[in-house]
C-alpha cells in the first residue's frame, strides 16, 4: 500500500494544488469525498410567469433590453423575455465580455435565485449560458461544491468527476454486513451525491438525510470507531512500567489529611491504583465536578508511582493552577521526604535548565508545571506517570505531544521529535505528509512505540454520552460523583448592572464579616490590552470605594512571582477582595472565599461560568455568586444565564452547553481549526453512531482485512486527531 493513496493528477498547477490543499484535498480520494454543499437545477426550464421568489430556477428567452444603471448603484441590468413575461437580470460586478453576451437580441438561458427586486422579479448574478433552445438540458442536478477564492466550480467538477471515473471505489464493508445495514453501497452513494438523478429527493440531500448521505456518515463514524478500537488494543499491547507501589507513602498521606476520602474518591483511587500495576499504559480520564476533590486522588496516584521508583509529571494549563498544585503538593509531600520541582515556561533560562537537569538525572521524582513540562528539551530519566489536570483546556496538539512524551525506545525518538514539531506548528497541515506516512505504518503495526508512561487526565467538564462514545472511546473513565461533605450549595443571583451600587455594598459587608470575595472582570474577546485595562480600572475603582478593605489584583500579564505573591496573600487572608481576570477560572482553591461577583457575566460561556462559580462554595460558609449583567441581553446570553442560574450540576450544564455551542467547543478542538467529524453530527446521528460502534467490534473480530481497508481509506491523511 502506498502512503498517500492515489495522488492528484500530475498536470495540476501548483496554485491549484495549494487551493485544493486549503480545502483539505490532498489526494484523489479526498476529491471523491469533497461532497456538494447544495445543487442547482439545470434539468428544466421554467416559464417566466411561473417563477417563484425564493426558488433557484432556470429561465430561457431573448434579451430585450440591456443597460448600465447607476441607481441604486452601478450595475448591469438586462431584461430577459419569453412568451409569458419579463425578468430582470442584475450584475453588480461585470465584465465587458458579459455585456457582450447579454446584448439585445441574444438568446440566453439564465439560472439563479428569483426574488422581488427594485424592478420587479429579478435574478442577481444569474449563471448565464448562450444559445437557449438547442443546448441540451442537464440530466442531473448540478452540484455546488464548497470552494475557496480563485478555485472555480468548473475545476472542482472536472477533478472530482475524473476521480470518480478512475478510482476503483470498491466497498469496504463485507456483503454480509452491508446487507444488514440496509444502506446503499459506497460507490453508489458517492456517485449519487455528486451526480443525483433527475427525480431525487432534493430536500433529503440538503438535510443530509438521504440514504446516500447516511452511508457516508456511517462510514465516517465507522472509521472513527475502528480507529479508537485499534488504538485501544495497541495500547493494551504496548508496555508500561508496572507501578505496584508499597503503600507506605500514600498511606502516610491519607493518615495526615484532615479529612477522609469520600466513597467516590476511594472508588476512583482503587481503579487508578489497579491500572498502575498493569504492564500496559493506563489512559484514564478522571471526571469530577468542580470541587469534587480530584487533586488528592492525583497525589495518591503520584505517590504510588514514586513508591515504585518512577518519576511523575503533573501538568496544568495555567501558571496559577500549576503553581497552586505545586504549593499544595509540597505541603502534602514534603513531610514524606519528597520535594516536587517547579517547571514553567516563564522560569529564567538558567533555572529551567537546572530543573531539567535534575529531572534528567532522576533526582526529581515529581515535576509540576505548565506545558513547559513536555517541551522536547525536558527529558525524564524514568517517567512512569503523567497527570494532566483540566485536560480539556489543553489544545489538541498539546495533548498529542503529551501522549507521546516519555517514549523511551530509540526507534521512536525521531518520530517523537516529528510529533512535537507538529505540535508546535500552528498549522498541523504542514506536517501532514509525515502524519500520513505514520498513519499507514500505524495501521500496519510497523511503529514501535517502546514503553510509555501511564497517563491520568483530569477534567471538571463532564462528557455527554455521545461524545464519550465517539471521541473518548479509547479511554477508560472514572467518575467522582459526589462532593465532599459539609458543602453548602452556592446561591446564584442574577443582578442587572443598574444595581451595581447594591452589589458593592454586599461585597463590603461580606469582607467586613471576615469572609473573602472574588471580583471577576469582564472577558474582552477582541483585545487583551483592553481586558487588562478593565481589570486595572476595576481595581482602582474598588480601592476608591472601599478604602477600608485590603484589595488584591491578579491578571494574566502580571509577572509570575507577583501573581504567586497575590494568590498567597489571598490564601493567607491578607487580601480580602481579589480582583481577577478569568485567569482564576480553573482549579484555584481558597476555601474561605465565599463570595464571587462576575462582572458582565453575559459575555462568558457556560462552562466558564460554572468553573468560575466553582471557586466559591468550598468551605462551610454559605456562598453567593452574583452574576452582574448588562442590558439588553442577546437571546444567547439570556439562554446561558438562565441555565447557569437554574443548574448547579456540571453534567447538566455541559449537556446544555453542547446543545448551545456544538461539540467542538467542548472538546477544545475548535481552536486548533481541525475538523473532527466532517459529515456526521454526533448530536443528531446517534443511531448511526450506535450501529457503527457495534459493527466496528464485529469487523475487527470477523473481517480484519475489511477493517484495515476501511481505516486505510478514511484515515490515510488524518491519523491522529481521532485519537486525541
Ligand atoms: P477539584 O476536583 O475541583 O480539583 P480540589 O481537588 O481542588 O477539587 O478539592 C476541592 C477542595 O476540597 C480542596 O480544598 C480539598 O482539599 C477539599 N477536599 C478534597 N477531598 C475532600 C474530602 N474527602 N473531604 C473534605 N474536603 C475535601
Ligand atoms: Mg482541580
């Protein structure tokens, strides 16, 4: 098998190739799967009298008038007449050649969307074809493809139809399975979508509900499921260091804690502990709502690895959170004789180097930091376990790089370097050829991964069922489904900005009673500078209003030492009111803080609000979260605020979030620009997903060759993303 199946025709110009690449088309099979957005109907001609506004229709007749008008704006306006009436054709941009084609007396066929315009019935920028009567009508709907600037539909048509004719589009599904599926064959399906027959149900095509569409979506989901299974099995075949521990350290930590683990914490700890004893790498997702106590479970897992003589890396997506973990774990582990190392991107070069050296020498057993930890320079001597907190906050590329950290066999070092390079480039596509070769090898089982560390990922963002079934199908999942005892639920209040003064008063009273509060500054999407400015202004305003309070300020642009100092002061209750940007969104844990004001809450996303609110309600005191909003509210903002007001369960909120924003956002995949599923929609195609899942199992068991062929077809140019 070749690495890149069916390369594009050699005679294509470089510029065309670049444009095709922009559309994700790298080989002829990609052309086959470049499916139409919609269709134009050139199979029939409609009489002018029967034109209907809103429809895309084709008419035929003689040009009876043609002029360049200047009002309402410069445009070419023609009248086309048949035996039933007149329709106007309007062109805002036009060439002299068009003017010539549309000269009075010419016979024309025009296709376009009909609307009621300035002059009566009109078509704006219709597609015109000279000749009229004697040109044969098309036999099928004309596909309109997604395209990019400078790449005409005609080029796409030609290339796609060439590929359809020349490629052998055999079915990857064995006949037995295909018969059971009751969907059309693959070749028939793509041919129909590119070239629908005259009387096809156009609506079903547009809604992607036509059986041909269902087949394509099914194949895509099947590929995803197969890929997940293959990945899962490969993982079980890879070796990882066995980390049975001896329980002395973890036992001592449990003894020293001021609290007992909840039943849920005990259960997940058992699951993780058991995985670590296995000779193949754990890949477990630990889910638990904000405040459910994941950190202690991570600490116990780290200790088990350390007891077994291996190193542990603990990673967090923000400096503040990483630093907080560092402080917390130092507090817990130093009495046990373990000093964690701190590693972040902002460390001075010298310090980073020193830390890296200690890690490489194996002197440091636990390294805590931001993603600086898995940059390629940092080599561990004996990495046994990687823990990633708030994993959904890491980008897809970072998670990929992470998955491959700690690979210790020589043969895969080059591959690992290529991967971290890929992880650093903004556009993954540049490394696409590497990836594609890798895909083929991976399916053929030729890549030797060597021993890999165990991996524990933690997240407070619960995953709805369909997401779990698709994108996370190769992970094992543990759930902490109860909160530690003694928590009082956070009361949420929605307050309009008009009542800001009252809110000031409440904050002041709370602080004077010895409680602590957060004031979260508005999110400003367009500009970090503006966001910073707002934070500074809010801070100075609050300082003016409350001369008697000790007020701190923390934001992303602050030097890290300063950030750490402010957080420490807040933790020690030296600061009563902490003005903060959303840098405090994840992980920050100051139990005495029992009040939070979120300014301009309408600008925040749901999971963000839930995470922020999770910063309070961590102690025994009654907690209050005030969502200050600016009127008027947009429809979406109103919906979001209503959900956050009515729900405190993170699972419910995530479910509703997915409905509002789509799954990409929830997966943290959107920012990487990588499409995860192109055709299927896991929100809607749940039935297809279910049957794809069942069939994936059966294919791997009974038809392994077909499974390989299917993966080869669908995954050749995107091996990794379905495994993140
Ligand atoms: P999250 O799951 O959001 O990361 P944390 O690990 O930060 O939650 O824990 C939240 C708070 O609850 C911390 O102050 C932690 O010490 C405390 N905590 C954790 N487990 C328990 C428990 N079993 N009983 C009481 N408090 C606990
Ligand atoms: Mg946490």
